[in-house]
C-alpha cells in the first residue's frame, strides 16, 4: 500500500505547474543562447584551422586590403577607420584602450608609408 504522502494529489500537482512553466522557458532560452555561443566558437575554431586564409566571405581579408601584409588586428583597425569610426568608437568596438588604437594607427602609417590619417584614407577611397 502507498504512503499517504505519495498518493497522487491533483490539487498539489496543479499548484506546482505555474512554477515549472517559467523555469522551462528559462531553460529553453539558456539552451538557445548556449547553441549560439557554440556556433560562434565553432566558427572561430574553423578559422583558426584554416590559418586565417582569405575567403570571399571574410570582408576583412578581401577587397583593397587583400594584398597588404598587416596583422589581423591592424586589418580590423583599418576597416573601422575606413568605415569612419573614431578612435574612441574603435576602442569600444574592439574592447581595447584608445591609446592602443592610437598605437595601431601609428603602426599602420609606418607600414603603409603614409604620414596622416587623411593620406591613409585617401589611399583606399576611390575617386
């Protein structure tokens, strides 16, 4: 014979249901976020395995920047500059300090043989 506490009690079961629905939704949301993060990690893994070779789908490594011998970070900085981002915006976007952005820009000037930001941008903007 079953113990009185283990007998099915519809009232007790229905009172537990409202608590389980939000928990289930939270679990589904968490699973979706985790799946997105796993997709990003998988994409990063594939890029590393490819050796960061240029592909048509990778806009940072194609176009006017394709033939330049720049580091991946220098390419990111240059792309941001070409889009019109300020040093501060670039720093926020790439999660680095504005001083680090300035250092990269100086290295870009040296690598590309230009003396100013205007000259740098003019090199990549078609007339």
